[in-house]
C-alpha cells in the first residue's frame, strides 16, 4: 500500500528554524508499528538535534517523548495490536545481546528502530529523532518501541515518561537506588532534575535538597517533594548540602546538568561511601579531573544513568499506575500544551527556562 501523507516538524539544516512539512509514513513492515501520535513533549534533545549537536544526518523529523494509539502493525508483531494505547520509547530491547542475556535488558546494547525510513514528499529520507520522530500525526517505529499502558492517563501526561521524566525518576530509583531514610541532593531542577526529585520522594528519601541557580526552578522542585532548596548563584552548593546533612554530605547526589562544574559539586557534596549519578548529558568536548586519592578515599560509586536505567515494559505501566493513584504528580510537569506549528516558539521558551515541558497536542 502507498505511504500515508501527514504533517511533521522537520529540521532541514543545522541551526535553522524548524518547519511544518508534508511527510510520508510507510505501511509497517516486519517488526514495525505505525502509531497515531496524540501528544509529544518538547525535549532539549530535540533542540540538540536541530542545532546539529547530536549528528549531521539532516533532515531530522523531530519529537520523541510521545504517547498515542497503534494504528497498524507489520508481520510477526505480537506484543501490540491496532488500538493499543502506548508510550513510545527509544530503547526497544533486543532480548539477545550480552546485556539482555545476563538479565540486564535496561543496558541493551542493540536496541531496535524501524527498518523503513519516513520521507519528505520528494522522497528524501528523514532521520527520526531517537528513532521515533513523533512531532507528526503518524510515525513509524519498531514494535518494541511501543509500551502498552492504561488508557486512563491523558496523552499529554503519559508521553513525558518516554524521555525526560523517566530519565529523572529512574536516575533516583534505578541507578541511585535511593531508599527510605536516604538524603538526596539533585543539581539542576529542569524536567529531568525534577523527575529525580519526584523519584527520590517516591522512594522514601527523608531529605531531598534541590540545587539550581533559578528561583523558579527551585520553586518547581518543591512541588515534587524537595524539602530544601539551594540557590547556587548565592551560596556554595557543596557547603550548603553538607550543612543540611549534618556536615556529612548526601547519600546520593544526582547531577542533572552534565557540566564539569556541577559534576565536581556532586562528587564533593556526597557522604563517604555515597553515590554520584550523572544523568545530565555532557557536551562531547567536556572533561573532568579528579584526584584519584579522593576517588579511592571517598569510596561509594560514580555512576551514569542511561534513560534512567529503565526497562519500559516494567517501568512505564508502574509509573502510570502510581500517577493514577495520586502518588506521582506527572501532570505538574506539563507547563503548557501547544499546536504542532508552535515547536520553534517552544524551543525559545525552553531556552529561557520559562517551562518545565511544553507538550504538542496532535
């Protein structure tokens, strides 16, 4: 059958404003699913694609933090069927790589994407952001990128689990292994950082210290469970965290910024045998220098968190259930809902720090 024509948000060249264009979405082939997108969050990663900070495989079909309904599936697909309400994920585990065989599928080294490419109207192939490309009315993904969840959760809320919020919650619960009674500091209180705050609260941390240089973001962090806030523009965050933890430092410190300065702060603000979790994505050119005696002497663990070390089939339905029970305030992450033609304006709002998440409704 012929591909379907829909509208999608395309970045044609590095740094150029995005544009709404006609794209062609093929019928799903083996192992693929075509999804009618209902909502998609505007994430910093999409802006990085537009700026050429990921790679140069222009043109890009942007958008990846999405929820929608499966419209059709290809041959041999059994996990989802037409009509299923799903959250899209960008780490569809393969089940057969060395990580999967060892029972650690959240580290899967061979994740799946759709084999066929979506195209512009003239046949030019599109690179789908994180293998999804969901700033479009329809998208084509690997069936394993579809995680079925309770349709009672609104798409604008559900889609946020597809990237930023899951990365933050998972950094606290899965990677940092925060548990009841822990003290936690989170450096950087945007969408990912506030997800980490929410995850630490959910896990039972007794003290959650939010660190940022923006008072608005610190105010947002308190809505997700932060017990204390530190404005790093006004005070030394390391000393502040130590003071708030009896002079010891936090059990778990999560760097949701991904900058050498914030990573060093996280390293120095943790208690002996404490854990540092890097979930903010650094620029490829960044480096950090640490005295080896301090790495040895402090003990504990220095970890990075990939997508919150999540397993979508396990974590998405669980977090949706917690939201529906009123235990995880996912709706507070949605600052505004916008139309598909408003993505460029949303990038500007995000850059200014005016929003936690703008969500495109389709």
